């Protein structure tokens, strides 16, 4: 993910003075892994790598999460895909009767 982002930024630097980039990703990809350490497989996340490359002052992160549905993921390109089923962790707010 970081390599693709860096390639895109380099491409745009040749065309504009101060390029900006928006990355739409899940919280687990955009958070700063330095706050909790590397994942179980030793990998760092994009949020940490971008902050180290561009500085915290030059980075704005808005993460997204999921509620319910299916997530497909793989450890490497071209390998088997794992399908994860997300259940809702958000409790409905009970209505108040007057």
C-alpha cells in the first residue's frame, strides 16, 4: 500500500508543486501502529508509514469502520482470499416514550 502511494505522489510531484492525496481505507490500515506495536505477523500499517514519511503535521487521517457485512482479505497478492463475516457491535438506542 505504501509503495503504491509513494509512486502516485512521485508521479504528481512532476506535475504540481504541492500534491495532495486522499486514501480511503479502514481504521486498521490508517491508525498509527506505533501506539500498539506491529501486528501479529510483524507488519506495520499504512498510517504509521505515512506519518513517518510525511510527518504528523502533513498528515490528516479520517478512518472508517464496518458494522455488518463481509470482508475479503489476503496476506499477499495472488494468494487465497479469506472471507470474514462482521456482525454488528452497535446496539440500537432504545426509543423513549413520553
